[in-house]
């Protein structure tokens, strides 16, 4: 069961529509959580004022912050019939301000809107989105501007074939969270898992290698593991999807076929050179999705943002 006490919505400046705040309030009404709205502001002309005194620069910063705070409080303090705690923070790195606020205020869920590219029918994730997904210890819900219908479908993207203990525990956490959201939406949870195709180089370099036998063995292993995993949570086999291919393509295809409202995915928070050269599977999956995404971290994850 979802037990949120505080939900943080990241709001956009000078926007009449606030999908993140609307979704945060929608969840709060179902969970009884307190809603916080955070506006991160920064005027880049501030960087060009080095010829001013420290007092003059501080006065400029305060003037901009106070103006935005007055607007935010007038706009969001009682939004959609719900009381909202409004905060305005000055920071040129939005994701750092969001993460610090989430940690300091013991936030249970961060909600942020994403932008949809209408011509390509895909979602555009900003650098702030990626940094939140990698570094925020709190679950991050990235939303589109649409209403969650009752009886909606929630997809849990799992990797049941893993032998890594951390990933196995993350599979369990993803499934529990996805089930909770499905219950909240009076809907159904589906499990999506991809298994790899036969490596082409092995089939070429080893003459006696039977690619079909190998592929069948991999598929059977993932099917067996999926059956065991789904049984632990009372999820019917009809709601389990084990397909061959890359996770980013498989999860996207399954979610589209099911017309999913939400995909729950785990992120291990890889950063630095490993992220640059290897890339995160979760991020590849996100790039191909066109629905709301909830990203969660493994238990014990520590954010690099102090």
C-alpha cells in the first residue's frame, strides 16, 4: 500500500498548466499526503553583474526571488482545491535544488512534468530530468499532461533473468510499487521482461554452436524465472510478458500494446564515465516510452548531492 506523507511537485515559471502539480494533488487525494510546490529560479544576467558590489548583487537576487515567490504563492498556495506549501529557491542547477529540497523535507515522491514532441509523438527529457533520474534518492515521477483514468494499466519493467542480488531486490521493489499504483488506479499490473538475442559473434566463431538451442534455453530460463517472480505477488501469467530483444524496445512495445498509463522502472544511478560510455538501460527505455514514468532506486542508495 502506498504511504506518502509529502509529495513534491516541481512547477514551471509563468505557466498556466502545471501537470506535475495536478498529478501530485491527484495522488495526494488518494493517499492523504501533504503537497509541496517548488519553483527554482535563476536570472542568468546575475552572472554578468560582477562589476556590482556584493550588496547590490544580493539585492538583485532577493528582488527576483521575492517577485517569483509572490507570484508562486498567489498561483499555487491553494491549487485545484488543495492546500499547497509553496517554496522558491535560487539556484542555477535545478536538479541540485530539487534533490536538496527533497532530502531536507523528507519528501516521499518527486513529480515533474516532461515535454512531449507532438510531431514525433515522443517525450523529450531535459538534462534536469536525467540528473534527477540518476541522482535523486527519492522516487521520481515524470508525467505528461493527461488524466489518469480509472482501470488504468501499470507496467513494471523487470529483469527476472538477473543473478545479481541488488537487481533481484530491485525487481521485487518495482513489482510492489507497480502493484500499489495499479490498486490506486483500480487497474491491473503487468510485468515486462526482455531477454537477449543470440550473440552473432558466437554463432559465427563456433561452428558447432546451435543458436536455436541456445536461444530456447535463454527463453525458457526467463519464462521460468518470470513464473516464479509473478507467483510471489499473485500476478497471473496472462499479465506477464517475456519477449526477445533489447529492453528499450521490448518495454516500449509492450507498454504501447497495453496502452499503459504508467511504467515503473528501476535506476541504479550510474554516473561518471560508466554512464557516458556504457549508458543506463533505464535511460534507453525512457527514451522510447510515451507515457508517465516512475523511476525508483535500490534500497540504500545514497545520492552524490549532499
